[in-house]
């Protein structure tokens, strides 16, 4: 699991701009008014020596009793509690405020690294004015401009000193299949886990939100070792108010980090919600294999066309996951539950399968032969060769004359072709491109 780095501070001090700067792309919403970032925003940062998960938070305004700011403060406090390193951001243009002093006083009692950052320092004049922040009793801080990148390099250098170097792991050799069972509250996650195990391992209760923590349970099926990770329900963003429930959200998201396969549970009687799409999108970003489990199928009135029509509807709504298998089950009656682990085992085999270099290059030649690469700056893109570099998910490196000229649409075409030709029909794959001199 990657270490967690949290960006906290008052509203409108530039946390989201710093988040985007460190990430290297625009992901957080940035707007020049307080309170735009109300929930936490997560992203994995792998572009530095030590990879980490970066968390952007809503404003930490300790004095305010306004409901939205109170909830933002709860989110920020949760991030502080869960983080391994804290970036505390203040605003040079506002100067040192009583809120800055109160938050700094709280952070002195946190037994983890805290890096103090004074943002919006665009020149020597602001640099001189920023010296007032030494009144916080801190020995040093980083004066930066997250908008222009000034001083951010030094901030990253210090951050790296607090993070462990990425070590070689035996992840590729591990034969255990870790399955995260995720979904909104009360869709039947714990009931499904209990049915798979054959006994009441986790509490199953019709009241939403019974499972607060992730629960790990090992089992063996068909000669395969599994670890079932039953997670707390992920509530719709904007309705996460209790700190305990907020913590459950974070644990559920980080449970996906540990998993190979994600069982995405939805309620057949309620259909797909925006939150279901959000959860699946997060799992997809993490490169996890996903199985869509439509639970409570016994409660749906059906005819011979119902399953086909429902499948078509789900394919349309989850069109960004065309490879995702769909299974209709009832955890209550046991209908088709026996197929879940069999399917997960098959998918794990595909997820962990390597292709020879000759097979990969044959797929590349076939794909580019069917649809030749586009033009870029007056010249046709030329692919030289390709090789597989990783599994879980299957990852391929393609050498090309101008990688910056590969349009997203052609990259998507190549991804679909590789999946079809090499037989990765039910798992995500990744294509990376590199210039060959």
C-alpha cells in the first residue's frame, strides 16, 4: 500500500493548485473562491523516486461553525489522522492569520512529519513578507508558488526524505488472489461474503452502514488461495458527514489498492447510481480487474428478456469498462453465487498472464496493419516493436518515433486490438509509449 500524503490548510490557499502541480496534470477542480474542494480528492503519484497517494482536502477552518466548513474541517482532520506525511499550506498574500496559528498549534501534537508550505510567493517582495510565518515557532517552511511552480522542486525533495524508497516485492510471484468486495451501503456485500464462505463471518444487517471496517478473510477454492476483503459501503459524496463513515470510505478505497480483483456490487432493485460509476471508475484507474455483481436478482420481476435487457443497459452505463464481466446473483438464496469464485479464478489467470515478445509484436503488426498510425507534424507515426513489461494488470511498452503524436483515440484503438488479439478479454491492460532514438 502506498504511503498517504495529505494537503491541508484553510480554504482558498491554493491546495488544489499544489495538488495538480505535484500530480503533473489537472485533476482537482481549481477556482478562485473559498470552498471549491469540499471532499477529498485522491491520486497516485508515481513520477518521483518514492511513489505515494496524494490527498487534496477541503479547507481546514477551525474557527468556523458554518455547516459546510465544519464538514470540510472533519474531512481535513480525517486526512491528518490517516496520512503518513502532512503538507500544511498557508497563503502569503493573506499573511499569518489566527486560523493558521490554531491549525499549526494542533499539528505540533501530531506524531508524524509535517511540512509547512507558504504558497503564492511569486517574487522577492512576497518572499520577504513571508518571514512573518516564523512566528508560528517553526524552524523552516517552503515558500512556493504552486501556480507557477516556483519552489515546488525543493518541497518535493524534502517530501521524498520522509517516504520509503520503492522496494522490489514478491507481488508478481504471489499466488494469492485478493478480492475487494465494494459497493454502496446495503447492497449485500457482507451477505455475499458470508454465502461464499458458508458461514456468518461478517455481520450482515439490512440497516445501511453496518460494516464500518474492512474485514479480511482467507479461503481456498478450486486449488486457489483467496483473500476476501469485505469493505464498508461507500456513500455518495456530499453525504459523508460522520467521521466514522468518512474513515470507512477511505478504508474502502485503500482496500481496492490491496486487491487484484474488485467485486463491484450493485442492487438489482435500485439499478446503477452515479456513486456506482464513481466506485468503478476508481477501481479502473487503479488498474484492477473488475466483476460487476448484480445482487438481489431474486427480487426482480422477470421474463425471458429481462436479463438480456438489463445487461445491455449495464453495458451502456459502464461503457468505459467494456471488458468487465457481469454476473446476476442472489446472496440471499445463493443463486449463481457458486460462479463468483470460479469467475474470479479465471480472471486472475488472465490478469496474471504474460505474452511472449513475438506474440506482442505480431499483435502490434496486425493492429497497425488494420488501421495505420496517424500523421504527426507531416510524418506518419512509426511503431518499431513492443514488449510486455508487467502483469496485474498486463502492461506493454511500445517503441515509436514520436510518442507525443499518439492521439487518445488511436491509443484506445491499440488497447482494444491488443486485448482482442492477445486474449485479454475480461481484464484491463495498459499501453505505455516510448520514443526510440
